[in-house]
């Protein structure tokens, strides 16, 4: 006996056309990417009523990040369905897009009244009067549509691994993770900011035009010499040559000849690089025409220390910026301490203790380290911020450090980067091996997305720092645990 829709529906849910592609979206997909309904091209997107109910509940949470994504998703759905009647909403409304598509590429969005699907002992639908009731309701929608479609393609899209297992175990043929934000197929393919050449670089160069400009030497070589070049990428060989890509033309690439000894002898705020990757990262931080820097790498590689040292140098010695803003995402508990006394910086202290530790490293040899740190904090106008309160603001004449970016989605990082105003530099730090968000992987992390999307932007520089300089213990733990 098959479960039937009862008579409470205003309009009967339409039968699914055979062989049509249908994607049923889970709530976590819309929280991960509020614009996800636009990612399925000409196909049909189904949002169960339970998903709307969950979004409505989440939009009022104290967790600013997730509640904001919920509100954006609801607003976007409302824009698509605003002029449709009940029958049209249940059958499917054409999804508009800011990008021009051919008429036959427009997909549709429909709401499914899943509360009308009833479980019976004879049915294979999951029970909905138990714990995890909402997950079961959403899976039941996909099962019902699969039953109606015959041989059609019906796929549940969710970022919840256990929910994917339950759906498959219940007989659903197609279950997928949301992969539209996956910009790479393998994390090993992510750009690192450098290309290592075995042997001698010049042995593979047949034609070169060398020029001298001010105190810098530039070489123009054939583009085929460097595989997939991008701006501010370093080329390093085994014989000591270091070059930085400064311009990419149709058939040639222009390299700045960077002296390795000068790289290693750089010094900012009393700090010198300990390895070549740190030196190249510091070189990129010091370029005035680079507005976005991404420093990735394992814990103890020196990302935070380099970013902080150059920020102090740029503000207090070069007078390039007026303030140093340090920010990171905070867990929901951070929202619950707002009533406590103290400034925002004082409330953020537990989550930004790493920066105080690095200030101690930079000033540990001073006669009065604590006094020096407090003096520098005041002089450099260091402000500790939560990312939850940065959106909607604009930051000009600022040096901005975003820490622990590996746990942010591409949508979250985009909303932060768009806050950067004139005469500002943003430095994004992250370690893809330390992701705490259960819905984010190294392939879907906003950090990975930003690296790949911005690597062709002339105003960006990226560097993966592989060496661990914190201690031999830290290096062993990173490599062996």
C-alpha cells in the first residue's frame, strides 16, 4: 500500500515527468550557499516545506553568520516565487539569473508540501514522529519524487554525510554532496604561489629579453617555459634563481629577477624570514600594488607572525595605513557574552590570543615587553574584531588580517573582501588541515576558493608556507599525527 497525499493540500502536487532531472535541497546546502538554487542550470530544484521551516527557525538565531545566510536564502526564494500562485509554486517557477542564458537553460524552483507524505507500516518512507524528524521528511520528499518519476533522475543534495547514508539505505538512487563551490577536483592541484623547476631554469629558455628598470632586472621569456603562469607567482630552480611573474602576455611572460640573498636578508619590525617560502611571502606583503595576500600553510609555519610584523612596519614606519584590524570568526558562544562588561577587543581576547602571543615574540627581547606591547597596540591602532560584526561596514586606510579563514565559506569570505575600501590591504591566513566546520572540506573551503579565483588578479599574491619553524616538536606532530 502506497502512502497518499491527503485532501489538505490546496493543490495536488504534480506528477514528475519521466527522465527529468530533479534536485531536492537540504537546509544545510542553503546555509552553506544561500544562492544555491541558481547552481543547477536548466534542471528542477525542489525545496521541501520542512527546509523553509528550518530556515525560518534559524534566521533568528544568535549566531550571526548562520542566521544571515538563512535570511539571504529566504529572501532569494521569495524573489523567485513572489508573483506565483499556489499551483505554480508547487509545479515550479522559472529561476531568474543575473547571468544571461539561453531560454532552454532556465531551471525551475518548486516548494514541496512534505507534511502531506504519510508513513505506513507497508511503505518505505521514513518515520517522521521520531528524533531527526526533519531529516526524514526531507528524505521522504526525494523518495516520493523518485517513486513518481519512474526512471527519472531524482537527487537529494545535502552536506550531511549521515543523511546521505540514510537516504541511500532507504532506496534513493542518487544522493550527492553540494559541489558547486568545489573549484578543484584535488586539493593537491591548488595553487601554492610558486613553481619549482628541477635543475637550472635557464636551460629551458631559448629566447630572453632582459631589461633594467630602476634597481630591478626583468626577463621576458616564452610563456611555454612556465606551466599555467599567474601574476605574482614565483619561479624557483635548484641553482638559486628566483623570479616573480609581473606580467603575462599572449605568448610571453615577464619575470622580475629577485635576488635570493636579498630575499633572505629582508627585515621588518625586527623579524627576518627563516626559509625561502617565508621570504617570498614577506616580499609579496611588501608590494604596494598587492591589495590581497593569502598565506596558507600548517600550524607553526609563521603565517601570523609575518602578517603581523609587516602590518606594524607598514603602519608605524611606512605610514601607509591608519589602523590594523585583526579578525576571525567566533563560535556562537561569543554572541552570548555581549552583556558582559568590557570593550569588543576585551571580549574577543580568548579567540585572538594567538596575536598577543605573536606580539610577545616580536617584543620579547625588549626591556619591558608588556609595556612595549601595550604601546604598539595603541600607536598602531590595533583593533580586534569578530567577523560576525564586520559585514555592512567599509574599511579604508586599513591593514586587515583575517585569521582561521579555512573554516569560512566562499560566500562568507566574499562578503568580507567586498568590505575592503581604498588604500587598504587584506591578508587572509589559513590552514586547510585544521577545519572545524563539519560542512566544509579542504576542497569546498572559502580559502581554497579565494586562492583559485584570485590567482589571476594582478592585485593579489599568495604563498603556501610549508616549513614549520615553531619547534621540532611542532614539526614532528604536524607531519606524523
